[in-house]
């Protein structure tokens, strides 16, 4: 029997489908997980807070495979996992559908001034004109990140007759290479960030990039807060250097109440909710985990793989 440390939250979805060779060690809280961790060969111990997950990972000295519902695992002790030779699978793509839908919602809400419409309804004020007159059709989008989320964003925006230009290492097929997009920023009405958080992507959008954008450009970030130099973004928004920023992520999170971003009328903050606006995340995750159990026993590659050396 192979012992697997698993959260009781996914027990109803996973337990009936686990193969016989898996002995589940269910835990309901951090203390139970820490007590059971040294026994586990397989671990799926996601929690809402990061520090307990780090503690559990350190305590799981026999761990060979770590699974997570989170796509971004840069907060975990990656050097330790790499040193121990732990195979890591993450939640890449699990929430891609809902995040892609969220991107479309944010863009439409901004284009049509929908925040003002909602506020007018709260005031019982019958508006005589639309507060937003921008049309998505015909506008150009620079899409940084063509993973599971980026691919779905691309097809959805193309359905609005937008021109979407992705950035990918290989270039080709209308895409830009990583060394090319900065020089082309002035060509786009929208810049969407859907990249992983790594040393390479940290502050990839800063003062120079914001200055190169069009005055009507809108920055959309569903990646991680540290992908943008937030201080530079605040300055650009305050100076009306770009039209707006639609931010599902910030740095830090939660954003402190006194942070200037909250008060800017050309910033929308959606509290990292894009991946939570769904109902099937745990169902998809349990299905993926059970399939990976089959692969694990058969010695086949697990998916999707997370590379602790790269951080994504």
C-alpha cells in the first residue's frame, strides 16, 4: 500500500475513485497533516494559507509525488523538493475556463463603463447615455502568456473580432518572440498578462513598458501581482499615461486598505477572484488526480508537471 496524505475536503470526490493500492491519510487541519506527513509517499495538502503548506512539505520526508490544485507554487520550498527528487504536479489549466471568462468580463465592463451603470442603479438614477462607448471589435491585443489560460483568452477575444497577438518563445504564426514585444507595445489597445511568476517575469511591465503603451491602452493582469512594477503602474495611472488597469492580482495580497490603487478611478481591482468564480474546480482536480494515480503506478509521466527548478 502507498500512503497518500489528502485533504478531507476532497474526500467525497476522490475516495470512491481511489485505486486499491492507495492508502489515504485524510486530514482536516494543519496539525493532523503535520502528524501524518512523515508517512506519506504522495501528498495533496492544499490549504488556504501558504505557511502551513510549507511546513507540511518540509515534514513530508518520504514524499515522492506532490500534487496541488494551485498553478503557482513559487511559494513552496522548491529547492528542498528538487533536492529530495519530488515529482510535482500542479493545477495548471484547472481554472483556465473561468479565468478566461473573467478576462472577457473585465474588458467588457471597462469598455461599456459598467461600474457606473451599477452605481447608477444603486442610486436609482436612470442614465440617459452609456458611460462607456468603447467597442472591442477591431481592437488589437498583446497577449503575454500562451498557456492554458492564454489559449482560451485568445479564442474568446477572437470571437469578438479582436486581433490577438501572443508572445511565445518560438514565435511564428503571427506571434512575437520574448525579445520583440516591448518594441511593439505602441501597436496595441490592450495588454493582457497571463504568465507565471518567475525571476524572469518579475516586473516585466515597469515604467519603460508603460511609457511605450498607447494613451488608450488598458493593462489586464490575471497573472501575479509581481509581474508588474506596481509603484510604476500607480504613477502611470495617476498621470493618465495609459487609460486603465484591470487587476485581478496585486502585490501584496490582500492589498492594504490605504494603498493608492484603491482610490484610482482608472483601476479596477477584483481581489484575485477570477479563479474562484467557478463551481467545478474540485471535480476537475479530483479527476486529474485519480488519472495521475494510474500513471504513477504504471510509471508513466504525470501531468501537468511543475518544474521546481524553473518555478512553473
